[in-house]
C-alpha cells in the first residue's frame, strides 16, 4: 500500500454512506483545474460507518460516476476511513535506509500495530531529523488492515479504474484545508486555529486545524439523513425529492417550525458541545473561524445558527473556489456540490502536489 507516493493524473474517489464522489484535478499554473467530477447516490446500507457492505451497489454507483464524469485518466486514489488507520511518529536512527526502516517496523510491529502483522498494509514517510537528537530521525508510520485496502481497490478495479494509491481520509482533508484556508484573511492563514464542521448523511464531524494539521476530531451520530427521512415521511416525497427540498426549499409553511428549526438547533448544539470539549482538552486560543462542509451544510439557516452557538464567523468550505473549471462542467451544480467534495478533492490533489 503506497500512502505517500503520488503521480500526476489521479482521480480522487470518496466512498461515503450516502454517495460516491469522483474528482479529477490537474495543475493550471499556480492553482488547479477541475477536469471532471461526479456525485452518485448509494442505496441505504451499502456503506455503513465507512465500511462497504454491498460491493455490487458501490461498484454500480462508481461506474455511473465514471460514465457521467468521463475523466481523462483511469488512475485513481481512494481513502480508508481515519478510524481504520493507525498513524504514529517513530524516532529511529538517522542512518537507516528505507529498507532498514521497513525491516525495523516489521520486527517491532507488535509495539506499534494492534493486530497481526500478516493482516497489515503499511507505509512510512521520513519527516526529517528529530528536533532534540541530531542522530535520530522522525518517521511517520501509517498502517491499517489489508482487508480495508483490498475492499476499496476491488471497488475501483470493478468500476474500470486503476488503483494508483490508497490514502487516509485525514491526509486528504488536510490537503483540502490547504486550499480552503485561502478564504481567510491573508494574515490568518498560517497560524490561526480553525474549526471545520462536516455535516454528512448520518454523522457530523468536528475537526480543529492548527498549522494546517488536524489536532482534534469528534464525531456525533446525527446528520442530514434524519431531516431527509422526516421530509419524505411528512410530505410524501421520494428520497431524491426530499433531499433537493431540504436544500432548495419549496415545502409547506409548517416545514420550518416542525422540521428545519429543530434539525438546525440540534446540529448547532452538537457543534457547540464539541467546541467546548476541545477547549477543555486543549485550553488553547479561541476559535474565531469555522468552515462548514458536507452534503447537508447548505441547509438554510445552519451556518447562522452555528455562528451564534460558537461565537465565530462561519464560512462555506469550497475547495474549488479559486480553481479553473473546464467548460463542460456546470458551475452552479459544482458550487452546490463543492462543500461535500473535500475528501475527493484532497485525494485528487495528490496527483498535482
């Protein structure tokens, strides 16, 4: 499993509990160009807590995404869930070669990896000399179960794509953050502590970034699917119709009071709780900016309610905001999908980083 190496011309593929997202980028001067992208829905239960339970459904959705996007390459990179990966920084003698580092990791695997080494896929990256000891180096170790890698690469193969790398969601998000943080004032981009709230279908995740790295994360099992299901049940709509209505409105007058406001309040309160837990654990400087992302981030009133709850300015996360876009992509649709494309965008950025 290659977690660190990259080559040009990769497609980022993000497989979530509700959708499959595909993003293809290439360098365009100092920025990136969106070459192709697609978002396709998944049937309920196909992916549960980022684990593939129905390979046929995932392959079918990914195949349809490839057909819709018509990417210029078939080389793709996919991510294992952060919860499935182990990352550790090891301190090893600076004189060790790559082969010797790999051997040392294998020999000492029981110290770093909590499952049998025969079931492990791993990779490492040199981080440079240790800050305290000149004869030592820091090495980032990343490992997960081989079955998690095999499952995702199998989905790519069956959809007609060629797996070029397997990444970790955390690393993809950090790459996307390097782009979206440019939405902040210039003097705050490098040293401000920033929060990112990702409101997905079944879960909302609260991340805190410092110096471009995730230093704190908290998941809460509540997401946009709950609101979609309530709209579907109350107004007799299909899942697709309810999902569109959730973002675009056009529902009866009682919708805001009966469904929307309680949903928005619940998400905002959960975000506020995560923020307070971070302050308790970290006791660092206040968070003044929050990026809002995810498929349900565009629900009316959510950004304002989170801003009130956290006493912070809320910005919509759009990793493609300053990117060039090829003419065949509809800009309005891309803008609406952008907050949900952070992981796929971060994966695609490997090809041009």
